[in-house]
């Protein structure tokens, strides 16, 4: 549970946003909520309070609203300034801007060369730091290997107790499960590939359809290879009684 949660947050969401410049506001919010729960787990495990209560999650404000308002205000101010300029002023300003653009081309090229040199230096320093950290990591791993079995068992027990208190909401849980199913070759998206959204099995597609109806209630996911259902997935918390949900999976 802990390693899979961390892996999905860092690899699926974090790497995609950092290295591919890709992602949605919903994915960012999901990553934020999951990261918060991992932080709470870490604090309960290694901090002084095993019953630490962080309070309700408060999402950050939508940044697009402020950006839109600022863009509209800038457009309005530009329109006011433009309306007050004479034709001669506009021509003069256009000429000056053209001249500045031409004269700044060399400056931009020079600045780009300087920036490139700086980034190359930073990259070299980063590689050196990476090598130093690798050496420190090897030392720490060697020291960790000498840790007694009793201490290791105590740490594992503490992590299990704290992990039992991880509380991820349904939307974030669904996002994590969707990602795991996609990694295994299934088409999975709880928001769009669900029975209530009129999604139905189709030939040539491997679909994990959410909330598929059964005799004993909707299954979390029904796995379809083409038009044939080969099984269902019931996603439950680790501390839930799984046996009480077996009947639904059988139906």
C-alpha cells in the first residue's frame, strides 16, 4: 500500500509533470492529497505522536481564476493606453520597438550562450554532487545492513500501524487504481469508462469498466476482453473484511 502509493505519486504523476510538462489540475490535486497522506503516515511512524490528527484537507485555490483576471486587467489597460496615443505616437513607438528588436537580437544570442554555459556548469556540478551522494548512500546502506533485526522489526511494526491510518478519499483511490490497471494494459478511467456513462464492452478492446452492475450490487471494476467479462476487481481498504465482498465478485 505505502510503496504503491508513493510509486504512483512520484512516477505516474510527478515524472509526467516534471519531465513531460504534462498533467491536469485534477491529477495535480490528487497527487497533493496522496502526498499529504504519505506525510501524515511518515509523521505517525517516525514522529513523537502516533495519533497525530492533521485535520481536514484544504485544497489550494484554483490558479486559473487569478490568471484570467490578471489577463483581462492587462488587456483593459493596454486598450486604454492605445486609445490615448496619436497616430504619430503609434508610428514612433512602432519604429522604436522595431529598432529595439533588431538591436536586441545579438544581446539575446549572447545571453543564450551565457545561459548555456551556466547550465552546463550546473549540470557538471550536479553530476559531481550525484556521485558524492552515491558514495554517501553506499555508506548509509552498509551501516543499515548492520542494524539489528530487533530495530528493523520495530520500525516495520511502526510503519504498519501508521499505514493502517492512511485515509485516501474515494476519488484519489480510484485514480491510483486506474493507473495500476493502465500499467497492466487495461483501458481504465473511472470518470469516463463507467457503466453510468454508457460505456459498454467493445470488440478489440480490453476495458476495466467501473461500477458494473451485478446481482448483489455494482462491482468496482469489471474486466472485459472484447465483449467477454473475465473477472471483476473489488477494491477495499486493507483493514476491510474482504470475505464479505466475495459474493459480489462471484456474481
